[in-house]
């Protein structure tokens, strides 16, 4: 979320109310009234398995696409399915395998990788990164053992948040990179979504790095190849939604409940680029700054973190090769 114009003395406008490239893509398609396959942005959709897992690959090809989508040039892969938040072993296994395939491609054979779990372990919706890290297979210190020599050399770190350390995560990571010299870095973080239906149901992978806290208006320094000096792959799951974004979901449900088709059509045709700033302006100061998360977030984050760590462990152990 990024700042904008002043409303009644309050600087509050939702230009960036989601971290998901797929939701930004959907907004553009809605405004254009057609599938967006030009202007430097391409999209490919496919089904991974019969379990309901869907893959969406969005590629921002040039500066025009970058300006339209509001995302850096690169690849954004979204894996989603309603069962990600449920205790469905078969689905989670498919998700781990699909995640590992895409991550393997992005690493491009690099053997020495640093995995970073961003976020605050003490705040459940923000604990995804640290929880993933604690379940990873760490091999860097075991490279002399024959059984580990075919595996990737993996390191892992959870740097905490500035309120805990007094340091930017990027500052800590630069020091670690200087000493340990990894060939690539994979950062895992919790994200913000525009629609409640995607909370705890979507995994996004990108090769463009990450700006921690951007989805909730808490901007930290960018962690990317430009700032770190090595390729940075970002992996995240939306665990929170802003009240202005949630208000849009609620309004649509209320209109649908009363069956006013004309009003529903008007609401659906209302561009998201206008809808969400309006919601932000209409809400009181107390509501504007709130973010909510599903009530079952404790179990969901634990389950999803294990799914992600399993996918990463496939990559570390090179089970895809």
C-alpha cells in the first residue's frame, strides 16, 4: 500500500492494496474489458493436477508492462487452490511438488543458496517466513559428508523485524551475503491480498525480489538483485487483507443478497482503481489502518509453512533431477 492524496487531513489512498501480481492483472483486464496479453504483459494459465491446483504465470516484459502492472520486469507465478488452507494431504503434496518445479527453474542450477524467512515470529499472520525456515533441510555445514555432496548447499536465516533488532533486514542480509557468498537468495514472507477468497489459498513466486511490508503500508528497503548483488527469488502467501479491500467484498455480498441486478452490474463495472481509493476515503481513521486475518490463521500458517518447506526441501535435495 502506498501513500497518495490527502482526504480530510488524512493521507490515505489505496494505490497498492495487494502484493499479488495476479490481482493487479485482473484489475487491468477489468478496466480494459478484455484479456490483457499486450502492452508488455503476458499471462498463461494451466491446471497442474486433478486436485484443483491452478498455475498462473504472468510475465512483465518491458517498461510499459512495468508501468501498467506496477511490478518490476520479471516473472510472477501464482499457485492457488481452495484446499491450501485445508488438511488435504494429497493437495498439499501436489502444491509442494509444483512449487519445487518452479523454484528449481528460477534457481537455474545454482548450488549455494541462502533461504530467508522474513517477518515477526511472534505475530501469527506474519510468522510464515520464520516457520518455513525452521523446517528446512540445512546442508552447508555437511558438505564434506558423502550423502550430502549431491545436494544443494543451503543456509537459512530469520532476521526478525526492525522493532526487534533495530536494523533493516536488508542490512543484516548484506553482511551475511558478504561473508557466506551464496549464489542466490530465496526470501519467504507473508503478503496482503485484495480479496478475502485468496487468503491462505495462494502462493506467489517471483524472480524480482521483495519490498517487505509494502502490502500493509510498512515500507522497508527493497531486497532484490539490485540491492543484494545476487539473484533474489521471493515466495509468499497472502495472510491479511486491509479493511478498505474487505469493505469491497462486503459491499458486493450485500448487493447480491438483496438481488439488485442493476446495482450489482454498476458495482462490478466500477473500476478497481476507483473503487478501493473510494473505500479508503469513506472509512474512518480508526478503520482505515486495520488489517484482518482469518480466525483459523494459527493452523493455516503452520500447515502452509510445512507445504512450502517441503517444496523447498525437494529443491535442496534435488529430487526433481
